[in-house]
């Protein structure tokens, strides 16, 4: 089911990107500068993938305190990511008055907004796993939790999903750079 969901999300974003490339070639598309906050958010989402990778590795090797710390760092980086996305949107709102044709802005809002929703879903699931990790604070509780098959699957699914939305953001970021840069 996870792979079908990721395939559906990929098709959705691919469709938006293709439509925006065709729209860019029409009259009236205005080039914009990439909001500075989006540059920072790209670094944050990459960093959160690294901390989640480390968390999963710590979980598998029974370093449960390190697992909790890395999971918490991933959550914090995710929250900061969505904060920088909101700041990027504010930067785009300021540009909106200076733009006569808002097609380019519309596609950027749509693409980043949909990604924002995907991140919120990942943060909700990450928050649940973080809460469980904090609740299983003793080594015995954490060990029993770690050998439970469904718990292993949940952490694996979170990891797949989070790395997917992180990679998706990086691809979308570079696509938006291309879309926003002057074509001449």
C-alpha cells in the first residue's frame, strides 16, 4: 500500500511539473526569484533524512537512547522545515503584488502546498513513533518494543515515506528553480 501511495503522489507531482513546463512556454509567464527560505528548507529536509537514517540504524542495533534522540531531532527538523516553507510562502505573497500574471506563483503555491501536506502527514506519524519511543524509556520496554514485528514495519514505513518526501522536495526544488529562472 505504501508503494502505491508513493506512486500516486509521484504521478500527481509529475503531472503538475509537466503542466507547469507547458505553461511556462506561454505568454505572460513571469520569472521570479526563489525564496531564500526554500534554500534553507532544502538543507533542513536533507538533514532530517540523515537523522532518521541514524535513528533507524540505532533502533536496529538496540541503541534506544540514541534512537529517541535522533527521532526527536528528525521531528524538530521537520517542524523547522514546515516553518521555513511558511516563511517562503510569505516571501512569495510579497512578490504577488509586483507580478501581473500569477501563473508562475500559482504553480509554486500548488506544488509547495501539496508537499507541505505530505510533510504534515509524515510529521503526524513521526510524532506517534516518537511518543511511543519516549514512553518505552527503559531498556527492557524498548527492547520488547523493538522485537515486535508490527513496530519494525511501522518504523520501516516511516523511513521509506520520509526519505521519499525528502527526495521529492529536493527534486521539486530544482524543478522550481528551472521554472522560475529566465528562459532566455
